[in-house]
C-alpha cells in the first residue's frame, strides 16, 4: 500500500544523517514514493538544528557522524528533538556485539549493519513508522513462541539485530523465528 493514499494524515518525515548521501539514494527515492518526506544531512550540527525546528518521526543516523559515539548522539537527538517520541535507527559498519548493545542501551530502536540492502532497510523503517497498534500479526509466517520470555530485552534485541544483519534477502522471517524460538531454552 502506498502511503500517499492517506490524505487525512500528516506527511511522515524522517531524517537521515550520514557522511555519504549516495548510498541512500535508492532508499530515499523509495521512501518518497511511499509519501514520506526525507531530509539528509552530512553534518551532525546541521542535523541537530533541523531536529529542533521540525518534527520528525524517525532519525536514521550513522553513529560516526557526530564523532562522539551512540550514547552522546542519541542523547543529543532526543534532547533537541521537537518530537519527544522520535525513533532512532543506528546504521554503521561497526557490527560488533558491544556496539549493538551500546546503541540499544543508548535508546536506539534498531541497529542496521552496513552494507545494507535497500529493500530490507525500507521494510524496517516502514515498520518503525507504522502505528504499533495496527501491525497485523497474521502477516508473520511463523507460529507464536510458546517459551517463556526470561531473556533480558536488550540481549534479545541484540541477538535479533545481529542475526538479521547477516540474513539473506527473503529469509528475514525465518531467521527471526529461529532466534525467538531459542528464547527460554
């Protein structure tokens, strides 16, 4: 479904912060086709100024942009954002488990490994932009997990992010099911 069909809703806006706009050109084009406004910045200070002025639903940011690491970048975006509920997705080539943990603990909703597939990243961003109470559970191809959730949420998110970052195109739901099926074992 194209988001342009929703004439009664305000246009959703996302902010992308990275040093190289070219790697996001396809993604930006697809987001615009979905009716989502996109602003791109390659300087962290300019990104912070824009997030103060306008309300964004999501910020996709390379944590190297600010030169201070995920805790400081995420803190500054949250402190300065006109939208107090802004969702933050970190993108980086530094895909070590400690980096994923740090990004999630700092308050990021997701962690994306570079190089990324545009189609998968688009789906993840659309997921974060969707109203959480309208996500159709029947759309998932796996059965609900019966095991008790006795795993710390941060560790579970780290496992999911780590496995999804290495998943082949089209196998995301299978990988997600495999990771979640280990919960409680």
